[in-house]
C-alpha cells in the first residue's frame, strides 16, 4: 500500500511506479508493465494525503515467480520524467510461495 502526502502548496504531479522482477534487471513500469515509462497524473491539494493505494495484487493462482521483487516510486514535475519532486522510494520483498 502507498500513501501520497503533500504538505506544500497544491501542485500537479506525475507519479512513476516500476518493478524489477526476480532474476531480471529490466525495469517494468506500472500500469502496463512495459519498458516505456508511464506517468500517472495527479493533483495533490495543499496539506493533502491520498491513499492508501493498492497498486498491485496477485491472486494465488497466478503463479508469480519466486524471489526478490524491487518496487520503485517517485513523484516528478508533470511531463518531465526526470525532474524529481520526491526521493525515489524503494520497497523490496521476498516472495517464497
């Protein structure tokens, strides 16, 4: 789960979320899980908190690969991809089945 907070003035932002799957070095971007970066446009109100958001949920029968998953998320200026307004947050977890 992810919660976005904004303690500054209201702003328009793009949110980028990506994952590296076990046994891979390819960054896949949510929501299409392709190699092309996809921004999710949001407006963060002043003093606001949005969330928690559940970005991804796998049913047990999907048989996702075992191993370490590494998720990345960042807030950037709209349309820029690389003008970061936040740190890059990293979440790793081990899926053991």
